[in-house]
C-alpha cells in the first residue's frame, strides 16, 4: 500500500531522576552528599532510508515513545542515557508540527537525520547542589519530561521530471517505454493510484522521471486524487504536461491543457512557475495532426514534443531536450527557511509563561514553569523551597500581583494547585 501522509504522536523519553544520598562509612558520622544524576531520556530521530518508498511503517504505529533515562544512585553513580529511537523514513519526507503548521525539517538527502523530539535531561542528584552555603543538600531533581508533539509526515517524492496530465493520456506508457520502470497500464481512468519512478538514461547521463496520478477538475481542492498528485509534483524540477492530442474520447486537447494549468496555479504559485514542456501524445491517430496545429497556434511559445507512446515514436528529441533541461535547471528547496528547530513550544509576545484566571483560580502556563514543577520532589522540604525561589526568580510572583492576585489565592500549574504565599 502506498501511504504518503500520516499523523504521528511522538513522546520523547523522560530524563532519569536524580538521587538524594549521603556517604555511609564506618566511623564517619557525617558523610557528604553523593547522589548521582539521572540519565538523559531517549531522543526520537528521523533518518532517511533509500530503500523506503512509502510511509506505511509510520502509519502502523501512531504513537512513538522513547524510553526513560536510568535513575541516578548513591555513591556518585550517574544513570545511563536511554537509547535513542530511530525512525526510518523515505527521502523526500517533510515533517511538520501539526498544531502550529511549522515545518520542522525537510528530509531530502540520503542518510539525513534529524532529532524531531528531544529527550528530557536527567535530574541532578543532591551532590550537584552542594555549595559553601549548603554543604549537605537534602534535595535532588526528577528527570525532565521529553518533548511531546504530533507531527504530520508528508512524502513528496523526488524526481527530475514529473509527467502530469488528465487520466489515461498515456503517462504510464511513456514512463514504461523510456525508463526501467514497469507501471501498471490499462485503458481506464485512474490506473495510476500512486507515483511511479523510473530512471531515464541518455548516453552517459541519467535523470529520474515520475508518472504522477491523473488530475481532474477540482484537484487543487482535493477532488479525485487531488493533493496526492500535486504534493509530489512540488518536488520535480520540470513539469512535463502530457496531452492526448487525438481527442478521440471527445476531449479537447487545448481545454485539457488549460484545466491542468488552472489546477496547478490554484494549488501553488511555486509549482506553476516551474520549467515546463508539453508532450503531445497519441500522434499515431489521424485526428492528432489537426489538433496539434491548433494547439501550437494557441500556444506559440510553449515547447511541444509530438510523440506516440504506443508506437514508440518521437522520443529521441524529447529525451535529449529533457536531459539538457534537467542539467540546466537549478534545484530549489521547497522550504527555504526550514531549519531544524525544537521550538515546539511557542509563547505569546516571547514571554516564558502566561497567566489567566479561570473562575477563582489563577492558571500559569509555560514550558519552563511546567518543567520546573515536573522536576521538583515535593516530598523534600528543600526542593519545595527551591521551587518557590525559582518561580520568584522567573518573575511569576510579580506577574501574579500585577494581574491582581492576592495572598492566599489558589494558583494552578498543570494539575497542581497551590496557595499564593510570600
């Protein structure tokens, strides 16, 4: 089954917990702190695999979760980091944050890798908090949560030339004649339900050609195979419009061509501005010559190549021209600003937290505040005191007062409710 779009929930591994421990030696009454740090949680890393042609493996597992790092132990023993989760995807996979629409990474190179969800850092053991003011801290941190995000993975197959056109105009036959591909060919609409790739050799050169699913009117709005076709056309350097010049099914070649242009233009200006040629197919049928004259008169500046895929005629000039055009056409990235990022948590006005009142409760939201809470051991008095100091240092107390909060009011972070105190 060809799958080219999936939603996947990623939960990177939580960091291991730090340890609160002290040296216990014979004849040593007050041993120092020796609690080790927790290990880092597992990252979730996407890696391109040349052998893959579909996202079906991702569809089988809708949630991918990383393992937690190992907890720290006494005697200065640090926990081990969890093994990263490697997710193999086809070349041409675009990974997008489904909530924000932000492109996280566009994976277009062989063996390219990207950390899509970062594992949480390990919590620090009590030895890490030792200082002159507090030589024997009785506190440690819990491991930080790993990043959690739902991503949309879209496969846009890579090809130099994309054959586009209405159903049954001969795209699959053309690809089978001039390349090593063996697409399914039959005399009915929508034979091609997924892109087929073929390697075309011209003397010492080669280029990749794709036979893309047939368009129908409304494809830009998702009708028929709609975006399934247009998504893959985005990757191609050159668009080769295949037009049935015979008109034997009551079709008008000019109207067919204009319909395709219209759908492409509605879908993407970038796609509409790609280098393009027209392949006038089925020239072995008598009606084709008259229609070709009309077509060239209507579009005098369009490069047209008359061929017959069925009779294998007219391919030499076409292939030599395409080969030179492929070499001369610069490959442009789909997402010029698609730098890998882990800014999966966005804050309004660049503030690290937000405060809203829901009923009688003040609700604080923000990655740093939430992470601080999740890493605090509330069974340790020193950890609770540190939690309060850190919140104050972040400006939470001041922001609550400015918002109108009074001492004794209830404050909520995630599912935890506290009283606002001095």
